[in-house]
C-alpha cells in the first residue's frame, strides 16, 4: 500500500457522487483496513453492504457512508457502544463484565476447548 495511492483513492472517493461504485481496494483505504478484512466481513455476512457484478465486488459510496455513520467519534473508551452497553478500554462490552467470560457455555466435546470431540 503506497501513500500516494491511498491519498489519490481517498480524494476520488470524497469527490465522487454517492451512486459511484468502488472496488475493495479503495474501500480498504477508506476504512483503513486490509482487503482481507473486507473479504472476511463479506464471507461472515457483516460489514459494508456490497454489490456483485459477475465476479466483481463493488461498494456503493452511499452504502459506505451509511455504514460509517453508525460509528460516531468518541472522546473516551468508556463511552457507550453500538449495542448500548458501556465499552471498556479492552473493548469487552459492559464494564461490569470486565474479566468475566461471556456468551454461551462451551460443551465438553467442543473443539475450541481443545478436548476430544
């Protein structure tokens, strides 16, 4: 990733109409992430909405801006997150949950525990 490429891509994104379609490289520059992150988000069914044209993946500027708008600037890491829970510096959700495991309990045969299935 070259700095000039990033600056040029961000300038093109900024000046384009909201109906413009962009490739994942430009959107990775906008999001400041890798193209692999965008690919993983698409595979997982999350992230920025995208359009498939044959084998090509495109992102509409309006969709990118809408997705980004849900993430408001914060002054402190203890401000409220998207789900309404208080976030912590470690990003673990509600500060009362800090240090506790959350989610569903693991089953004895669960491979994530390292045990036999």
